[in-house]
């Protein structure tokens, strides 16, 4: 194999007990007597450690013919093998490789004092690996996975670069690191106690009370952790991280489950800590509007998820985002995607005038005296339309969804029990050890058909997870499977609560397109609750706006047109949006900027009319 190629065997997918070793039997070098693809147990000495099981395969990158052959890739029944030609411009050795035929990472982001550095890229591309290295949780091996890792060798490799000073401090144990985890819904599994007990452990700067007030979690500080919602857990995790006294802060996905106002608050807190304390902030984020507002510089991550990842040198935030969306990196002279990510413009959209599909009466729901209460005015959802639902967290959107889906009983009003509703909940819980393909085939007889593959499986990128167990999936994989399960049902209403959570930019675009296309092609009626402006913008025909006092009372008027609904919603948040002149992507105007003031004066918070 050429030096610019790698062979990857996904050990989670390699299932020798369920195949006939087609990869070995059809491998051209193997058929000439060479040992290119062999069982791992046969490739190593008896006492020599190796990754994976003894019956799983190993591919010799020295003997392999490379991507020009690719027979093993085609013959593997479980898509466990990838033969990849690395970009020609990638001449350096990887900063880290996990083992033979395993993921390789090229390049590292460079934290900068007093600045917020962003990382933008797909899931499974090595962003977390990079952070583990910078946090001294993983000693990089410079691709020499069989040798003992050595920080001094790494320092020599990066001497004279922007990373030299940081790595020297890291080696001298002079860097304190604070990390916010990606999946905040796992916090209750790791901590048993009240929110206050958790946060008091982290109050190293004496700023805990101020942070709690800024993010608005005072009402839950004395509640048990396992009673908090996803949005509350996200804010608790943010406070717990920013309360520490560290030199380097790593924040992995700050926006899932947060409304736009809360996302803005989180961005301001991160910026303030960077500026006031000359601290290094590294943020991985998929919400482009928030990343654009937050980051001073941006690293783009690209490659082949699960196989290799490359982290570029820093770029300006605007150029980095636009290059990523365009699929071509200017300085690197690198095409990272065949097609650009297009932000279709559907604002404003005319109000649909179709037949009424679903009518719901005025509804009231209270959780008890002094507890949250919800009031919903009577409304209707029209046939073949997608109704977007927006509003702050804790305002009753998910409660309304549960009322429609029959998961809750209203105190006043009655939902038509004859309605068939396909419901994707906000929080996805896996309670059965079942394979993805078995799970989805149990939902629809269309599973595996060309129609189902074209309409659902391919747009949601489910091919590589079909053989996996549900409880082994990542957050983003679970989300895509849950969306597929919802759309696969035969229903009067498809109700999706926060389908964008944990999806990267490309996955969000594809999921949004899949939902929209499914609704259009099947005359389906859908309701989508989400905080991602792009998803709501592209999907929605009309808007249902919730207001009130979070955690106290919520109110929803009747559905309305997109422009008036978004203007009402964003005015309550004091946030204005514009479209990027090159890509059309939604961008948040910086508070107090000329554009921000002009749009507010015109009463146009939801883009300026053309």
C-alpha cells in the first residue's frame, strides 16, 4: 500500500462468527500466498497484546494494494473494512493512532490565552481525541502505536509551532484543565445528590452564586440531579465547568437542550471568562449561529468518521464556517465534501391553506399548587404542513407534545383518542438490548425496501449502524435512529421533539431535509419542536409560539405565519438574525451592532425582508 493510504477495521462491526471470511478468501495478495488479511490471533506472538478478538481480521498496510483494489471492502457483509487514500497534501505522520487498522488523528488545535477557539467538524472525526491529548488524558504516539508514547518526542515534533508553549506547560504539569462533558444526560448516572452538592465541589473561583443566577438555575439548585431536565443539566454542567479555576477550558457542545436565549447567555459567559482571566477556551459546537458569535478563531476538522481525522490550522471564524459549508478549504487547497451544504431560504413562507388534518381544543395542565401550569388556546394543524414549535425552555412545549401524544392527561380539554401519533420524545432512552435493524424492522414492514432506504435510511445515514446494538449507539446515532423510527410509523401526526440534539452540521441538514421531504412526498402532517433556527426555518410552514414564565406558567396562542411568529418569539428574547451574504446561513447579529439596531427599529427580528 502507498504511504498515503490506510486500512481501517471497525472492531465493533467485524463479526467473524457470522461470516465466511470473504475478505480473506477474495483478497488478491492472499490468493498469491501472501498474508495480507489474517486473523489477529495468527498475526501476533502468543504473549504479544493486540486489540480486538483473535478471530477478527487484521490487514497488513504494507502488503495491501490500497483503494485501487477494494475487494475486501465490497465483500465484507458488515461494512467493517475501509481502505482510504489520505489527502496528498497530508505528508506528516499522525499525532495519534489508536492501533493497527484503527483511527488516526492528524493535527491538533492550538489554545490561545484570552481567546475562544472553536472546532467545527462532523461527529467521529477526532475532536474528542484532540481534547484528551491537550488535557493530558492521552499521551499521543505520533502514529507509532506499538511503541511507548513519549511527550518529549511530541514536543520535538511541534517545536516552533503555536502549540510549543502550551505543550511545554503541559509536560511541566503547569496546566489546569476543566472539561464540560458532551452528553449531559449521563450526569445523573455518575452523581447521586442535589445540584447544590455537585456545584459546591467545583466552586474554585468563588463565582458559583453569580454563575447560577446568570444561567437561571436557582429554582433547581436544591433538587436531586436525577430530577433535572436536559436543559437544566446542560446549564448545571456549564456552571460546574466555568466555576473551576483552570488555565484551559474545554466545552463539548454547549447548546443541546438550550433555547436561544440560554445559548446566548452561555456564549457571553465563555467570552467573558476568556477575556477577563486570560484563559484558553476550546469549544466544540454544531450550532453555527452560536459558534459564529462565540469563537475568535476556528479549526476545521475533516476526514472520514471512524477512520481518520485532520484538524486544520486556525482560520477566522466566518471564513472557516463558510469554507466548511462550501466543502473546500482555501489554505489547504483541499476538497472535503463533493457538494456544498446549501441553506435554502424559506422565510417568509406563505400560510398554508390546505384542509384541516388535526384540531385540538383549548387545553390546561397543572402539575399541582405552586407548580408549573400550561394553557394552550384551541388550534388546528393543516394537512401536509409542518408546524414548528418555539419558545424558551421550561415553558411547556414538551408538555404540550405529551398531551397530544397521550403521554399526559389534560386537566381541561380532551384530545381525540382516535388520532394515531408517531412521537419522538425529547430524551431518548434505550431500555432494550436490540440491534438497530431488528428494532426498525419491528416498526414497519417497509424496512429494507428501496422506498424506505431512499426516503429514510440513506438521508439519515443509518447504513453503518444497522448491525449495532441500540445501547451501544452514540447520542447522535440514537437521535437518527429515533427520527427514523418515528417517520417509519403510519400516523396522522408525526411529532418530533428536538430532533437536532447531538447531530453535527451535516447530519442536521440531512435530517431536516429528510423530515421535510417525507412530509411533502407523503402528504404527512408533522409538528417539530426545536431550538435550532435553521431547522425550524427550513422545515416549518407555520409557527406555534410559547411564552410565559419558565418553570412557572406557559401559554400558547393559535399557530401563525412564520414571519409574525418568529418576530414575536425573537423580540421576546431581544435577538435579531440575518442571513450570511455568501451562504444564506442564519447568523445572529451581535447585540448593539448597527444591523441589530436597524432591524429592531424596523421590527424585523427574523431577517430583513428582501
